[in-house]
C-alpha cells in the first residue's frame, strides 16, 4: 500500500502549491510538505512524482512548509491546506487508517507471540499448557487474517514465529521422551535382573521363603513405578510365573517327602516281617531240639513256657504290623 501522495493544491489564500503527504506508520503521524509555486522546479516535481512518491529517498528542503498531523484525526489536512482532488486524500486516509489498525493488531499479536517464544526458549520439560496457548495464538492470527485485519505478509511472519515455538516444544518433548525411554529401560533392566535372580534360586528349598517375600516386594513396587504399561505387564507376568513355579516346587517337595516316608515305612514293615520270620524259625529250631532231648519228649506247653520270650516278641511285632 502506497503511503505517499503528491497533489496540486493551495495553502492559505489562493497560494498555489505542490503538496506532498506521507504516512509515518511507526509514529502514526501524517507529514505534509508544501512547496509554493515560486519554489517549485522541474527537478522538485520529478523527484516527488517519480522517485519519492514510489518509495524513493528525498530530503525535504527547509524552504518547504511542514505540518505534522495525528493520523487518527478526522481530517488529515490542516484548515489552510486544500488539494485539487480531496477524494484521493479521503480514500488514502481510509486505507491508511485500516493500515494503522492492522499495524496495531500485528504489534499486539507479535508481542503476545514473543512472550510465548521466551517461555518456549526456557522450558526444560515439555509444557502442554504452553503448547495449547501457542495453538490458540495460531488460531487467533488466522482469524485476524481471514477478516483482513492483518495482511498476508504479517500473517506469514507471525506464523513462522509460531512454528518455531512448536518446533522448540517438539524438540523438548523428543528429548524428554528419549530420557524417559532410557529411565524406563534402566528400571525394567533392574527389576528383570532381580526376577531372574529369584528364578535361579527356585531349586534351593531354603530360599523359598526369601523368594516369596521378594516377589511381594516387586509386586508392590510395580504398582507405582514409572515404566510403560506393556513393560509393567510383562514383569507382572514374570512374577506370577515364578509364583506358579514356587507352588509346583513346594508341591513336589511334599510329594517327595511323602514318598520317602512311605518307602521308609515299607522298609520298617519288611524288617518287622523278616524279624518275625527269624523269630519263628528260631522258635521252631528250639522246639525241634527239645524234641530230640535224650530224656524223652517234652510237652509242647513246657516248650512254649520255656521259650515264651520268643513268642512274646513275635506277638509284639505282629501287633506293630497290624497298626
């Protein structure tokens, strides 16, 4: 948008003049320079119409009459200044007013964006709130641009700044994620090693109580430890598997002890049977001897009485067998 005008007009009472009007956006001021007919030369005309009007540099001489007017005034022309085509001035004033408003809005948006940039440059941890505020700022800029309250060029510059904030937050989030992954891996490795150690001790029955207590501790830790759920689930499954193995080992030990006891009892019973048989054989042998005693045959009752200790021992052993 051109912020410079060059028109013919008058100043004061019937003083023909060449009038140059310029908007200074930075200060929101209108600068008006007038050259009376007497001082206007072809060189001045060429400089103003060809160069300065189209954005070129021009140092206004001290002989030019100068006014400074607030750009937000109802009329940007002083009372003693008239131009041949006032409609051009009115059109320009309307456009310049919109341009100034656009500059103000752009400045406000830029200040807000700078605050977000400052926060993003100092965050050590990913900040979702800052991300949401940046996203809202992006949407606000887009809304102003759609309503033509800021220019496409202003929008582009602002959105480049917004994108740099998003990139900074993404970078922090990526670093946080990498750090979290490393911490997660370290925790998983530590707990896995503890579980492996417990697994290796299962073959030792004197370690079973220790294993059981340690598994309880690990289960309690897993409830609050900051690791990914899929890793936590796998560790829970490992712990449960060792619990199952521990139950099997205990059950096997009970069975083994029972079988050993049965074997021992069988051995005792077999020993009793053998002992009874030996006692029977001993009694029979004694009876046979007594039958050949040279003084004659001895009554069976006398034999039993004489060797009652053998019969009593046999009877006692047979009672144990029945029990």
